C-alpha cells in the first residue's frame, strides 16, 4: 500500500473464489461486504484473480512478471518455486525484477518451514515478554506491529533494490522474515540484554532506562510524562511544587532516578492523584515538558492535531465513501495520491489482462475454464 501511495501501479494477485483472507476478518464490514481490516491496507491496488494451480494461471503470472519491476509474495518458502515461479525462474524471464519474499521465519534456519502470524512472532520474538504489567501475564501489542514493521522493512529493501538497479541494471531477491523484523525492532531492549547479559523485565507503562517516563493518574484521568533529560526534570519539580527534588542526589540525574525509581514514583503519584489532569498538562505545556492525556482511538483520530495534519481521508468513486487513515508521508514535490479505493476480488482482472496484451477471446475462455475470475460488482 505504501508503494501504491507513492505512485506504483500495484496489482494484487488473489485466488479465485476466496481471495485475501483478510477480506473476511470482521466485523465490521462495509455495506458492500468489505472488512474494515482489509480496507486498512489495500487502497491504491488493483485486484486480479488467478488460479496458480492451473498451468495457464502460472503462465499468466509469468507474463505479468516479465513486465513488472517488483514482485512481493508471502507464500511459504519455496512454494512458488515448486510451481516454477520462484526467484530464479522469474529472474531468468526478467533479470530486472526485484523479488521480495515475506515469510514468517525466512528461508533458512530450523523454523523456516513454519507459518508465521503476528501474534506468534510477537511471542517468539521476545516482544510479549516485555509487554504488560510486571506481575501480570505477557501481553501482545494492540496492533499487529510485527506485520507492520516487516512491511516497512520490505518497503525500505525494495526502494534500495530499485536504486541499486539504477546502477547495475539487475534486480535481486529479498528474503524478509517477520521474525527477523521483530528482533530488529527490540531496539534498546535487545541492546540492554546484549550489553548487560540480564534478561529484560516487564515495566508496564514505565521505561527501563528513563525515569519518570510512564503513565500517571490524575484526579480525573490518565496521562503520560516523558522526561527525557535533566532540564525537563527540573521543570517538572516546579510543577509538583518540589524544587528541592531537582537537587536531591537520589533524583538529580537520570541514572540516579532509574536506581531510585521505587522512592521517586510514589512521591509523584501522590501529587498527581490529587490534581485535575487538565491543570497538570497545562503547566507541563507551559514549561516545555512532554506530557499528554491517554486518548482513545476515536479521540486520537478526531484530535485537532490529526485534523490539521489531514490524517484521515475519504476514498470513493461514486459508490459508498470509505474513510481511512491517511499516509503519514509528506513529500513536498511528489506527494502521496489516493487514486483507488480497496478493490473487490478480481475487480480488475479483465482490465489488467487487456493491458498486458491478452485478447478478449482469451480472457473469456479463461473465465469459462476457471483459470481467472472477475468481480460481479
């Protein structure tokens, strides 16, 4: 979807009759029967339905690959190769092709053949072990972050491969695993372990390396404080009416605050619990202290800042309009365009095949044989 937002002509190849599983991951659904889940990541794509189990279906895909810059696939390792559609096969047909394979665990290692879903990757990749309250069970993150980070890494790799092709004229294969992406996104937590040798713990809404950097409760609602340096800490001491804490050797520096968090946090908690949230946040804002209310999803999407940044947009071409979250990419000369709403299964089968050189008679024949399918919508 990101590549489509940036101008790529994206052809989504789906199996006839069922298509992408996420089409059915609901409710909620639109009045046209499209799941909100599917809508979230399928704008700016055209859908073509091809039966890859049929020899003619595989030939159609090979024909498409000859005319394409990039192929992204998420079959199990070597499954497409067994159909004669692996990287070596398609690179022979189109040496300029960039072939990106996204799998659960990559093409090597003892888990290579295992399927991978986001929840499984969050569990195996260490993320659940550090998410949740210290004395509670491991928790997943509220959105599919392993999937999303893998997608972002895939975009980076594809763009890098396109740039390399400008220099060499050759495409290449990208072996991208959700598991690898999850390990990479452990960031400072992984580094903490690799440097100290100590197993990272769960801190709930607190931070292992920065204090105070966590959730607090005011008299009438929750908010977060993000004190990133000692200047901000000194300003916070003024907010809580305890300027002496800024000079207290137990709390004067961040390393000292991390060591003594068990003494410091109750002091702050007692102060904040007696005050209105809006008052605390106003004083923090006046002093340049990063702080904010915990907003629900609806509050976040309807926040004046989200409105000012145009972070939702409406897709529609005469049918029911669909509101979606907008792209965060802001390019001054090549801005994102929302050209297409998410497609129905096989909506563009005939259109695409005509474009790539097949005749109307061939398309009708393949429709009758079930090699391809098109939407009745």
